């Protein structure tokens, strides 16, 4: 505990440099050549958490210092992989992390607070708009499907023939979904570290902090209506809009389940079990999304409390 508190004593610039170097080391760890899977797996997991140091300095000192830390990672990636890969890393991972940290830290200093759920919802909405604009004006649907099938064949050649059609139709949404999943994991790890370091400054988030705006119900219905149209482009956009709208609705549904389980003694164990079950099986995840979808209208949380 005492060691972790020392991060608050480091100057902002020095901490941002240290976090930037640590993030760069973590991002490169999964590329280390290990012949045995037992050694490779831990480094893959550590590489998945490369955004955590950047989020830590962003939550403590602001997103501008997070940008310094992220700039170190981008600079090293330019040297190792080229500007193209660095640009993809910035747009796909670093930008949403800094934007979320900016909104959440703004939340800490403002009476008009933005809770974590609202901040995450804004990040989702930005990527939703970027996806729609890209599909409509920049990329061709056939080229997107061709890229998706090529990637699927390279990653899972045995399953390519069976799931190629569904994967190609949802390829933009799946890519953004992976970005949001990585951001969610790194944010939760960051909040846990800050809570351990200083529970007075960074208390654990409450169930209410994960509430999302009700406009995602409307976005869900719009995606459903687009799927029902006879135009290929509208249906393609609708399927991906529907997939992305399920992400905040899923988190909102988890908030409802968490509020129900909160009355139990070891409620967090049941909560983790519910999350794992929903990630392994399809129908629990669909049930959680349905809870988040119907909550603004039916007030299910209050009815079954």
C-alpha cells in the first residue's frame, strides 16, 4: 500500500514518462518469441493491459499527461512498426482511452458530474458515428467483407467456411467491440489500482456510476429498423449499429443485476459468476441486454427490488 501511494508523490511529467515507458514495454511483451505456451500466455495478458499505465497518469494528472505517455508509445511503435501501425494504434486504442479519462476526470472536478457509464456511453457513441460515416462515405461494403473474410481465413481457416457470412456482415462492429472490451478491462484495472493506492481520493465505483443514458434504446430500435429495410447498405449498417448498441445496454443490464445482488453477503462472487456466464453462453448475455433495454420503460430494477 505504501509503495503504491508513492505514485502520487512523483511529478506529473516524470510519472507520464515512466508510465509511457511501461506501456511501451507492455505493448511489446506479447511479441517476445516464446516457444512454450505457458510462458507466452502471461505476456499476452500483460500486453492486453498496456493502456493501464496511461490511464493511471490520465486519471491522476489529466489527459494531457496521458497524451505525453501515449506519445512515447506511439513514437516507439513508429520506430518498430512504421507510421501506419502507429496511426492505427492511436485511433483504435489510445484515443478512446484518453477521451474516457478526460470525461471521467472532468467528472471528478465538476458539479455536473459524468459518471463512468455516461463517459463510456459517449465513447461508444463517438465510435458509432465514426463507423456509420466510414461505411457510408469512405469504405465500400464489398471491400469490407473481403477484408473480413481474408482476416478470418488467416486466423481460423477451419471455421472460415461456416461463419464467414456472419463475420463479414458484423466485421466493423466486431472490431469496435474488441476496442471497447479492451478499454473496459484496462479501465477497471486502473480504478482498482487507484483504489488500492488511495481509497480516499479514488473510492470504489458504485452501482449507480454505471448508469447509461436512455437514448441507447432509440439507437437499438433504429438499428433494428435499418435491418428490416430492403437496401443492402442500410441493412449492413443496421446490423453493426445493433451490435454496438448492445454494449452499453449490456453494461446497464449488469448494473441492474449488481443492484439486485448487492443485498447478498458475497454479492460480488455472484456478480462475477453472472459476467462469466454471460461471456460463455449466448442466452444470459441476451437476457442482460434485454434488461438494459427494458429498464428505462418498465423500471424493472424497482419492481423486483
